């Protein structure tokens, strides 16, 4: 049976949160075999991305770009039950990803030198986000 | 060997089609083990997304947003062999996804409460779309 | 243990490179079983896409579209340490994908008729890109 663990992230609202170390830690206790690591966010208004992990200005540019690409409060949105950022959070999630699949080498994350795993909270308010990590070998 | 099944969807043209129940049904007969479910669309002008499954206005907003983001009939497109929606369907597919990988718990789909699996037909005309579902444990 | 291989691609700068045959070749020596193929790019400024493999004008349209969607040299970008295409390459990678997961039937790639696997170099200068292919059954 696959090795499986849960991560919970308490976000402080819109922005990117580095979860690389937590995903790596979730693999502890699993087999020391090659395979893939599946990282899954159980929500439709937050996403997971791989991004450059050295210079935070890359992620500031990403955030500013997405704010222009999917503007909050566009009067053409029909769905605003939870506020100006409701539909944008869903669109941003579809444009990014709910799941990442990453290589595992001998049971450990095998990312590129500059790749970090980030939870991207797309809502402006803080949320509790559940992530499932599964190691398949 | 992995558990594998095929789903065929007859679309009525551009729009989102809920296939969550069909993906869940495709897992029947597979092992009751933890793992991941791979859902794959064998086409380059239709995609798969995870989206909010409660309020249909979210998907109407998504459709309207993508129509603005990737306009049909832009004269700058070179490829229009199959019509005004030909290149847009390919671009929309690249901006969304051909495959979803979802968690499986004891052989069953383990999605978030509000997550549904949708086939997104990006062409305006009806098409027959083939989806392969694979359970890996 | 999963079957695993590495592909190295020397790009000539921005553009799409068909790696379908190389991914298929990387599966040789693996088990003849059903499962999934994970293809992963270890970089944050190049991506992998599935795209129509018959008419190259589709990919020219994709490239032109992304150049308009994520313009190089936008003065609002903060991060330009490596040039006008630095932040755009990161944004384009997030809008596309670092990994593809594809179906395998009896140990071989099981794509749709018109689906090809492309490395999309998002930087304007040539780069060496490392891709890991893993077959999970």
C-alpha cells in the first residue's frame, strides 16, 4: 500500500507558502525506493505550484501578475457569494494546479536545485488548507 | 498491474461536464488500497479540471473568463483549419490540463468536499472524448 | 522499484521541442504492464506540454499567444536579474506545467492520436534541461 500523510497549512490569506520541507518530512517512514510523490490540495480556491526558491521577488511578480490577469471584483463575474475574490480564487486555481507529481529517488524528493513547492492561497482571507502527500513506488 | 478503465463522453460542444461519478465508478473492481487515481483525456482540444461542485455560476464565470482570455477568431491566429475556435481550443487545453492525478483512499476517490471532476470541452461543436482512468496503489 | 531514466535536452532558446520519441525510448527496459508515465522537468523556467503534433502552426500560435499574455520586459516586473525574459519565463512555467502524467498500456506510452509531448523552453537563450521519466505500474 502507498505511503500516505496529511499536511495542514494555516494560511494568512493570499500569497505563497513554502511547504517543501513539510512535503519532504511527510515521506519519512515510507520505503526507500524510486517512484513519484503526489501532493494534493483538497480545495478549489488554493493551489500548489513549483517555483524558484531563491529570490522572493519572483513570487512577488507572480502575485502581481495574477492580480492583473484575474482582477478581483470584475463586475462581469456572476458568483461573488463570498466576496470580490471568490470567482477569481476559483479561476486562479484552474490556471494553476490542485496537484503536483514530483519524482522520488530512493524515497526522497528529487527536485531541481531551484525548485520549491508552494501552497498558493488564492483567497484574501486566512484559511486552513488540507494537503495529502502520497508516495508511490 | 494497475487497475484501468475507459470512459467515453459525448459532449454537446463547449462547456463543462461533471464526470466525478463516472471516474468513481471506473475504480470499481480495483484494489481497496491507498494510492492515486490518474484521469487522462486523449485529446488536445478538451481538458480536465477540478472545480467547485456546488454553485454552477462558478463554472459560468470560468467559461466567460476563458472566452475573454483566449478570444475565438482572433485574426492573429495562423491555424484556423477547423474554424474560429480551433487554435483557442488548443491554447485553452494548454492553460488547463489533459490529466488530473487525485488521491485514492482504500480504493476510492478522496476529493475535498467541494471538488468535482469536469471534462471541459473547448471546441464549440459536439465531440466524442475518450478518458482513461488508472488506479495506482 | 519504479523504472526510471533521465533525458537531457539542449535547447536553442525559446520554443517547443518534441520529446515524445525520447520519452517512449526511456520506457525501454521497464515492465510490460499498465500504469502511468511521469515526465518531470527539473527547472522553473521551462515546462512540459501535450500539444497537437500534426500542424506546426498550432505551436506557432501558442508561442505568439504566450508572448502577448506574458510580455517580456514589462516594467512592472521586479525580478529581471537574468534579463527581460526572466520573470516571464517563471510565470509561463506556472501557467503551463513542470510535469506530465501519461497513461502507459503494457509498458508503452498510450497517447491520443494527435498528442505529442513537448519541452517548452521559456527562456530566450539556449539551456540544458534535465527531464526525469518514471514508469509506475
